[in-house]
């Protein structure tokens, strides 16, 4: 399956609108050695970096939710919001 970084970013943002809702910046790069996408979410100097296997990214592009990525996004948002309350 062929798609660009922008295609995948658009699909991730579509599947996980909470990324934009919480003001997170999404950056993607492909790691040829690991055959996986490196996903970075940042906001106010806080950063989450995770990997999305190419197979999972391919499924994401076929409208199959990336469950692992969703868990990571939710955890990052939760951690960030908890720090604001403290």
C-alpha cells in the first residue's frame, strides 16, 4: 500500500480528533530500520514518541482504528491534563 506521510497524518487526525481538540501537534517520520512510523505528539514542551508498525499504519489507512495508537494518545492527553490541575 502506498501513501504519504501527509495521508497518514490526515487519517490519524480524522480517527483521533482529540489530538486537535487538545491542541496537540502531530509529527510523523518513517524509520526504515524498524519498518515503522515514528509518531510524535507535542504540546507546551511535553512530548510523546511512539511507534506505529507499517502493518498497523496500512490498516489505519484502510479505516481500521489503530488501537495501540489510540491508547497512547489517550494516555498522553490524560497525563497532560492532570499536570494542569496539580
